[in-house]
C-alpha cells in the first residue's frame, strides 16, 4: 500500500466518516486489493478501542471479505461475531465458495461444521469428506431424497434477499372444535424455537399448542374461531420450518440456512417422537405417517408469518403453531 493510501485511510478512520469509509471499502473490493482491505478493517477495530464508533465498518469489511475475497481471506474472518452483518459469515462465505476451497484455511471445527452444513444446502455431497465435522450440527452431510430444496439467501455488497417458500395448498374452511390441551412443554418449545429470533430480536409474537383431537382443534386453541387450512407434504413443511428458523424476521439478524435446517429437523424429530440425532431414513418415514397442514387466519396478514399444524391420526393428537412478525409493532390478534 503506498503512503498516499495509508494517509487517506488513516484520515478517514480518524475522522470517523462512515460514508467515506464505505466508499473506500467498495473501491478496494472492486480493485480486489484484499490486503489493503484487511488493513482498513484493522484500523477501524483499533479506532474502536479509542472510542470511535467504527465497529459496523470493521464488520462490513469482514462481510465483504467473506463474500468476495479468495478463500484464504474469507476463511480468516469466519470466527468473528458478524453482529452488524447481513447474515452469519459462514453462510455468506458458503454462498460464494466451495467447501474444498475453504477447507485448507479452516482451523475451527465449529466453523468448519457450520460451513460444511451450509454447502450441503447448496448441493454439495460431503458425506465421508474429511474436515466437515458433522458432529457440530448432527445433520447428514447430504440432502436426503425426501427433503426439499430449501430456499437460500443471496448476498450482495449491501443487501441480502431470502425468498419465502411458495407453498400454496388447496385451502378449505375450518372452524374451532372442542379439544383438551395436552401438557407437552418440550413439543411446544420445539415449535416455538422455529421463530424464536422473530420474537427475541424483532416485533414477532408466537404461540403453539398440543391437543387431543384433530388439527382444527389445535388451531382453535390458538384463538382462531374460523380459518383456512390445506394439507401439505413433509418436504413442504420442512421448507417452511427451515425458512422461518433461518430468517431473522422483520428486524432480527439471519441465523443462516444451516441453522434453519437444524431447527426444522429438531422440530420434526420431536413431532415424530424420535431420539436426537434421528436416523434420516426413519425420520423421513415417520414424517410421512403424520398429516401436515398450512393454515391462515381469516384476517389481514402481512410481513413474516408461519402458520402450521400437524395431526397424528393413529394416536389422536395434533399440534399447531402461529407466528407473525411485521416491520411495524403489530401483534397477533387473539
């Protein structure tokens, strides 16, 4: 880096000028001057210790390295918190780098395990591959034939897009039915965990219940007298669960697709009454034995929403989940 650029970067940092610093980051990325970008990130972190509010700029540097830089640079930032980034840096890096590219530069089993899980969602078969650390998330290192193609985030320099799965079953009218609520805190928690970030880090509100009786009875216990309901496949319910758990809702930070798949498998495993980690084949078969539904309240909806129900005909119980999150401070109408 020549002296002029050193002085320019030093002046920008000392002046704590975020817009100018962001422009400098863009210029360095466009020129692929990664060492200078690393140095700029270091300068911003050092300035934080002197009271300058440049932590978001430093983390944006990490984000751009994870997204755009060669694997050695991308891997070097994956241990950071990424608190101010658009998503977890493991997901960001996995969106543009293969696992084999990253592996030589990964020193943390935790990071390697999550990165491998993200690459599996992008179509890599990593079964039996050294260094993937499947014990981290305890998920198969290949998508199962009965799983969906999960919706994945696309990252750009200043934005992320993460589409909602298009699951549009044929809906019929449903109505509240009498039911006895079952005391199953573990199953309720597994459902609520799918949208925990919406509630904890955004404006979301959620509720779940397990009852004796059909799915409509469970939905009624969530306060809905009338609703629309349609049956969906196990793959579709996993797609919805995975999307919700990966998402941050209206204002929360993304958890990442690997975390979303993990939460979806956990919820499905709980609903199928299997031990963790489940046999993939057994989970697929047991999910096929249950009936899965997407439902909608008969009122205006907007923003992020997840309305699911499951019914176990053989054992006479059902469960339902309702979750919504909006950019404004709206709550579920009970």
